[in-house]
C-alpha cells in the first residue's frame, strides 16, 4: 500500500462524508441517480468509493429538465471530488484511496449501534446509539424527517461522557414497499410521540435527559409531559413549534407552514409543488450539509411524507404541554435565527415552570446542530 | 393574466409582506426565497386558477414575468385548482 498524503486523506474523508450524506436516501429508496457533473473530476474514484461504502449511486441522471433537488443532493460529492488533493490521482492509486476511504467510513461507524424497533402498526423505527454503556442517557428528538447525521456533531461531542440515542422519524428510514402504508399508519404528533416513547421504553433504562432540536421540540415536549418519571431534564435547541397566534413567526415558518399544509393534502399536490420548488436553484441550502437538508425534497414520496410529518408538528398547539412540563429545562436560541423565531423560545421559557432561557446574540438556525464548545459547555453544566 | 397583474401582485405583496411591491420588482431582491416564490405560485393556482411554471419565467422573477408565464385553463385538472 502506498503512503497517502495528509491532504489526500483529508480529501478522502470529505468524500466519505459527502457520500454518507446520501446513504440514508439510498437505504430508503434504493439506487439513485445524480447528475454526471457531480463526479466530473475523478468519476472512477467516486464510483469505487460508492461501491465500497455500498451506497448505490449512479451519475447518469439526464441533465434535461434539471431538478435542483438532485443538484443539491450531489453538490457535496461534486465539491469533495474537486479537491486539488485528488486532481492528480493516478488510476493505479485508486485502490489504495478507496481502501483509505473505506477505513475511514468503518472507523466512523465502529462506535455506533443501530437499532430497529417495530411499532404495533408495523412501522419500523431506526435509531442510532453511541457512547459508553453505563453512561447517563441522552435521547435526541430531531426535526421530523431529518437524517440523524445532521445531529452528528452532538453525538460526537456527547458520546465520550454520555450514551446517546437518536431516532429517525417514522416513514423516513425504512424501505418504501407500499406508499399507502405510510398513510394507514399515521403521521400525527401522537404517532411521532408514541415512537419516541417506544425508543425510550425499549432501548433506554433509568433517568434520561431529552433534547429536542428545532421541530423535534414538539415531540420532545409531549414525551417529557407523558414520562416525567423517566425524563429528568429537557433541553430545547432553537425550538420551532406552535404556541399561539400571538407569538410571531419568521417568514420561513409562514412559508413552510403554508407549503407543507398544501403538499400534505395529497401526493398529486406534493408532486405539483415539488416540481415547482425544484425547477430552479433552491435558496438557503447550506454548505457542507446540503444533501441532509434537501433530502426531504429528493422524491415526491419523501416530500409528501415530510409535509405530513412536519405539517403535523407545525400545527400542533404545544401551549398546554409546555405548561405541564415541570422538569428542569434549558431553552436555547439565537437572536439572529431567521428560521425558527427566537420569540418561540422566549415564550416557552415563560410558560415552562422549570425553564432557563439562553439567547445568544449571534448564530443561525443551523447552530442548533453544531454542538460548539460553548453549547456543549452549556449543556453539560445544565446536566451536571 | 395578461394586462392585469393586480391579483397576482396582491398575492405577492401579501406573501412577502411588502405592500409597496411593484410588478417589476425582482422578488428575490425583495425578501423572496424559493419557498416564498412557490407559495405565491401555489396561492395563485388556488385563487386565480393560474398555472405558473417557473421554468417559463424569462428574466428576473417579477410579478410581470410570473404573470407572463401563467397558463390558464378552465378545464385544467392540476391539483391545486379549487375543486
């Protein structure tokens, strides 16, 4: 095996991360085609890495009628494989590069345990666990439909000292055989809260700290209210939930609420809206995690499910639940969050009897997922 | 929608919360995002029966250009039309 330079190792790690961000999509929908320009510099390497990681991507989507969800899904792979450190990769060096990529992928996944929990309605929930057995539990409620990978920084930051569990929203991880099953099984907040309770009851023991991130705050509150004996504390990060008309919404919340309301009406309507949403560049797609954020738009069926699940949490009035949660709570937001209005966090802290509010003067909504040293210090102090 | 942009303009003003918006303002320069533009298109479909395909918008995304891209059909079965 030849020595791989540090620059090339970093570039390969970047490529592994980019491919991994699409993995959950192919796990659910099977082989998926991106545009050829997503692997325009080192196509042989990208194809070999995809094969090694068992992520069935192809790069032969027809460029006509360009679908900008597909563009965004391929953007990180495109960026990673354009690294100067990979530009002069000779064909003979590809096997070693792929082996290095596979080693990095295996190392990252070595510390995680994946669970499948079957619900009475036959929904199969996927949950990822990291951290030492015997450490205090942290259960994370992510935004509906969003991949657990978006919360990876929290898992990585907490796992040395905590045993963390994060679930995937119903209908967004298991293979889609009959789309109608999703409708029969339900997508309301009661269904989503029942799923989180099932993870709590079946996979954890003893006291648990619950984290709700963004739209996951709605479900976290429901679970905290229903299991006060198990949930010893609650932290809500940049919460996005419904607390009545007097609490202002951001433009983003107003637009998203209107669109998921329409898209959740039927698959035909979801297809109509998705077609128009993806007919041009999608604004606000962040760098580095774009494929994770755009995944709900990747297919009409996923967009419909996203609309049903997210629409349910956006409509759900959390006022009564929030007032009923008396456990210690930490509510964190940013003055500059233009996605989830900071007024929601402020109002939550007013109505929750045991809440402490932290409003930072800087940062964006994606800070909810970053697990910065400052955030980690704040959380661990709260948990101590 | 040719000749009369007012109903679509009202929708765009409402969605973008810009009462002073004109038919030639670039919506993306006036706080518009892909979500809000599609919301305008969806409301126009529901309330005006206008089927606007963003692919047919030529030039900047303005109310005038959206209106020009609109296709009306009394027999359309597109799903956002009022039943």
